[in-house]
């Protein structure tokens, strides 16, 4: 049986996160945590048994002190049916098996339990991707994997259904950040633990000439009127519920008892035959 390709070098990912912990940069994580808390207020339900799956335990333990903190390993340390809320926090974009992560979260939920999964989406760092790609092609004639291939909104929403979650919803928000130069952005990425951990990455340092050209291209292509450069982060939030008989269920096709025209207060006219 053919096995799926390995996207992430987990040893490198853990190394990047340990290095980030020395001088953490958490502005995206803080925004995500604020957004998740607002969503939970809107749900208007009291959750008694919460688990947070994350690669940054200290941050999420402070934000959700009553929650069980679980490392985002390939096999999650979650008990079946133990929780009424599971938060998967900014880690699925590094998962070698994202559907498997969601399935494990669903299994850990009680009936009618809630999953909130936040991850970086496909528009993240599009400016950096373009500058690095153009610089590398120009100077080496080829491309090497540098930024994780993060999923698009329409594809990520389908993962919820594949994982067996009910009432699935996927939405995204774009966070625009500016920096004095691309090197300041790269410094922040290291502080986020979001450095290159791809299994197929180059195993030698990038040539200085490539990085110099990438920085120049970034400035040329994207610099704002004040000389600063923008960086895009797309945060996608997936929401799904563990199936339960008490949830609203979609009606069976053809079971409607009223026509749409009646609901709209309109007159329904039959289509004219073709050729009239």
C-alpha cells in the first residue's frame, strides 16, 4: 500500500519551536485566542471539559487555565468522549495527516461537543513566497520548498465533513502586518516557530546571494509608500460539532411543504416552452 508523503520534519519543527520559546512572538496567536474567546461567548454555552491541542503549551495554558493542554503529535493524548470542547490551535498547517488530527479531536468530543480549529491558510506569506521563488529561479534555475503549502478555505472546510463532524463551518480573516524590511519579518517568523520545517527543504544554508536578491525583490514588488513592507497572514477557523440527535438536521430533499415563491410573497410563473 502506498503511503502518503511526509510534509513536515517533526524534529525540525520541535527545534524551531524550542528556539522560538526563548524570545516568543505571539501577536498572531494572541489575535487567534481573542477571536476564539469571542466565538465561545457567541455560542452561549458553558463548557466544563476543555482540551487545547497546541505546540505552544505555555501561551495556551495562560489563556485557558482550566483546559487540558495536549501536544500536537501525530497521536493526540486525548481520551475518547472526554471533552465538550476541543481547540486545535495554530498547528494543523504543519500536520502530516490533518484529517487524522480532526478525527482524533472528534473522537475526544462528547455528543454535541464543539471543535474549534484555527490554522494558517494558503494566502499566508504570499509576498515572501513570490520574492523567494523569483530570487531562487533567477540565481539557481530551480525552486526548493521553503514555505509550507497551506490549504485553501474551500478545501479545508471539506476536511470537517471527512472527519465526521456535523454543522461544519469554515471562515477566514486576513491579518496585514508591516515591517521595516523583510529581514525583520523573517526574525518574527523565527519567534513564531514558523521557520522552514519541511521534510523536503534544502539541508544546507541558503546562498547569501539568493537571500539578498529576495530582500531586494520584496522591497521592489511590495514596498508601501512609506518604505515599509507588508506581510499577509491568513487565519482560517474551522468549526464543527460532534454528531448528536439533539442537533438541527437538514431536511430530506423534496420534503418541503411550501414553495419558495410563497415565502417571498411572489407569483410563480411557469417557464415558456423552448422556441417560444
